[in-house]
């Protein structure tokens, strides 16, 4: 059930273009207007819209949000466009602390030696890293992008002490590693639009721990304690907006995204017949949490996200709205087992099989505006969304088996669950200020969170959760020359 919840969460990240992927941080303008309006900070690293950034020599941006900096650079070199982007914690090593101690190690009768005693247990401390990189090359009215993202932290050392236990070896890894490729047309294919995009991502989710611990003066080999690694392939295709109506300052357009995702598993589990036997390790195409028998799993997700938008532009104000309707389908299968292998029970014996087929409908309305308070100098950007909790129809087929070699099915159940939850709303507010023709400043205020039931806006709040107009949750500076 863990994986179905994760896949479900991924699908519900409307709309498909950002589903399951690292994308460069959106600008305060895009956040405040719910992506109905964008700035150069969004376009300069986009395979389909980098040509909208009119630069003579170079473009530079820097932003700060959620205690994480981001920097970007773009230039045209010999007719080839080059865009670079980095966002992250600026750390690649986890925060582990240890002291060097002298004493008997690994057991009481050992000779005096020096060893590391980790005051933070390595597995639990492998968090807090986040580094993301994007490279864009533009040529022949097309953009080719490479994406890399990592929250992965890794530890592998021997002869250490931590958590009151002596270890001959201690190996652990936690976090995600993402590699992505993107392509897009950087000009409209027709006079009414259409700029197709395609993106492929492979995400490696790591959660692994294997140790060889000392038991007095003896070890019993490597024991895999946790092995829940998953490789997920995401494919996303976008048509690009097609404008089907123009009338004065009014424009109406249509777009559609397709996305597909499926998982692969390559894990291990350890077992032994008796407490004095050495640990045995086997591979499994599923997940092992270290406590329960391993589970074999399969997952497949497919979705389509059509949307219709309208935009009205005038001299001092722009108004936009877009309606998304995101039907998607998830298939998930898991096979559980009665117990780990032992001498008496040498095989994994099925205890149950569960197949879950889910149809999800996720409608959303986004609203945005740009108000030019001082033309070409100061603009107010604002927006909101109305996100309907998804309608889903979940069909579950359960089958149960006896604890015997022939896996006799004992019973089964089939159920259908339908649900539609409440409506969630959001309000967002930001400012754009052009210091000069080539230097611009963007910021989004603390009024940028979905409605949490408080229902109030503060003027002088000083925290990200204060819904304050005077608190800036994200700032961005751009220089173009």
C-alpha cells in the first residue's frame, strides 16, 4: 500500500508537465499567477520558450526561497543558445558527527585500538541534501535539455560503533537520484501556436541498509535490514498551446499533456534458519522493510491532462484563467508472503495478492492577473486556484492463500470505492519591479499558501505561515544585457 499512495500522490500533481520530475524553480510571477503568466526566469531554461528571452549578450538570475538558493545563466555562443541552472543546498555530504575513541574494539578482549564512534546513527542522518542542475542547448529552433537532481546520501564504513553496537561493516543509502532528458520546439508550428515538448526521466529512490554487526567476538555475515529501492520511469509529452479564438484583447487556447510512469524493483532481503547461523541474502523484485516478509510489487500509471485557458490583455491589466481536467489511471499489484524462508519452509509462500485499479479525475481552475501600477516599472501579480479534491473510483481485488507449497487459494474479495472530497482554494500575491530596463526584481509575499482554514491575511507577519503581505517568501533578481 505504501507504493500506491506514492504513485497516487504523483498523479495528483496537476498538471502532468511537472509530474514526478525536477523542474527549475518557478519564478514568483509564475507562482503568484498560477503559471498563467511567466517571466524570463521561467523561460530562459525552457526547451520551448527560451527564444522568448530577448538577450543581446547574457542573462543572469538569482533567487532565494525555502532557505535554498538558485542561480541561472544564459548566453548565445556562435548562434547556439546555452542555459545553465543550479538550485540546492550547496552540500553533497550528509551531516554526520563522530568522535575518535581509544579502547577495546570490537569486544572486551580485543587489543587497545582507535575507532570512530558515530554520535549520529548514519542511516537516520542521511537526509537534508538537495542539489539540482539543468543544462539547455538551443539550436535550429529547438531546445535540448539535460536535468539532474539528487537528494541521495550514502555511507559505507567499517569498524565503527554507533547506537551502542559495534559494526564490522555498515552500508546505507537514502534519497533520490534523477536523470532527465527534455526536448521542445522553440517556435510555433502554426500561426495559432503548438510547441510540442517531450521529456523522459528516470528516478532512483534509495532506501537501503546492510550491516555486519559484532555479537561478542563473532560476526554472522552481512544482514540486509532495509531494502526498498525503486526505479521509476516517467514519460511526459505536451502539445503546446493552440489558440482557437482571437477577438480584440481576448484569446482562448487549448493544451493537453500526456504522462506515463512505471516502476521496477531490485532489492535484497536477509534471513537465517537459526540464531547461530550466518545470514543468507537473496534478491527480490519487490520491497523489504526489514520487519515483514518481502512483497512483490508492480505499478503502472497513465494520465492525460487537457486544459482550456482564456487571456484578456489591455494597456494596464491582464487577466487569465485556465481549467484543467486530469483523468488518470493507476494499476497496482502487490503479493505478500507468510514468512521468510527457513529450513522447514524453504520457499516464499504467498499469503495474499492484491490488485488495485484506480480511475482519478482531478479538476482545477487557476486564475491570474498582472496589474501595471506604474507602467514598465511596477506591477502587482496575483492569482488563485480552486482545486477540487479528486473524484476516484478504486477497484480492489484481494486473493488469500494457504501457507502451503501449492499456494491454494482460500478466499477472495472484490470491492469498489468511490469518493469525492472537499474543495481547496489558494490565494497568491506578488510584486514585479523593474529597477532599470535590464534589471528586474520579483517577489512573492507570504500570501502564497492554500487555504488552511484560518481565513485571515496578516499585514506585518514575519513567518512563512503568517499569510503576511509584508513577508517575502521568495525573491528573484534578473539581469539581462
